[in-house]
């Protein structure tokens, strides 16, 4: 690829990522991996960059595309793991452009943080239905736990677990301790199913939870 094409491509990509916000020549140079003088020459300076981007409207992105991207991110997390999944992978899985990803999420971390809220939403019954009907969900959940070293992701996961714990306590009619045991059992089943999906089938949850009886 010619240097000029790299510079123009980097400028357009940054334009989409910033959702039409300001982009500097220096940022384009870093993205294109060229020197500032080289980028400045090809762009025609700050004015030339502004003129170029003025002709590049930010693509219209439907609200539904965000749901598609989150669904795709869950699938990528389940199949490749979060660390090995890239924004390009998510975009391809969703059938959208990388620009669409940046329209909704400022970074991969922002996408993962919101994914945590979506994957862990609902009560214990919701988790059981997901476990029974969507094998990829359990795998994605385990991957997100591994990403909980990030504070934002951890906060989302902890908040969701508090809701699950509350619903388990109500369902079992027991104490907080009983709910903790039931949740720990659910955690273990999710991890076990990630490792051995044939052995730890969805019905294992229904069979095991009633055994956690209130004191």
C-alpha cells in the first residue's frame, strides 16, 4: 500500500472512531506509522485534513447494530476467548464494519464492560434458561470472569451476582449462606461445562440446586 493511501486510510478510520470529532495530523501520523512531516505533506496540513474529513460523513449506524455487536462479542468470547478476540473479529461476526464498532464503543474494553452487563443480567431462572438453551453463554460468562481483573468489568459482574444471590435466596427460602452455596454451585457448573460440556449438561443445574436446602 502506498504511503499516501495509508495516511488517508488512517485519517478516515480515526474520523469514524471519533464519531466525527476532531482528528489531528499527529494522530494520523501515529496511526499510519509515518512521521509527522510525511503525514502533513500528504494531507496538506491541518486545513487539508479538515477538508478531507468534511467529505467523509460518519456512516449512519442503526441502534440494532449495537445488539448485534454485543451478541457477536459474546460468540467471539466463547469461541476464541476475550484476550484473543479483536474488534475486527467482532465486526466480522456481526457482519458490520469496524467503524460500526467504534460508533458504539470507544474501545475494546468499553465493549467488554458492556458485554459483562448483558451476559450477567437477569435472575437465577434467567441464568438457568440461558444455560439450557445457549451453550455459548456459559463459555462467555467464564471468559468474562477471567476479565474481572479490570475494575469496570468486575463492578458489573459483582452487581449482577448480587441480584442472582438475592433471587436464589428467595427461591430456596433459605439464608444468605444458602444462597452463597447455591451461587458457588452455579459458578462451578458453568466452569465445569466450559471444560467438559458433554459431561456437565444443562440439566445438572436443575438436578443440583434443589439439594441446597435451607437450614
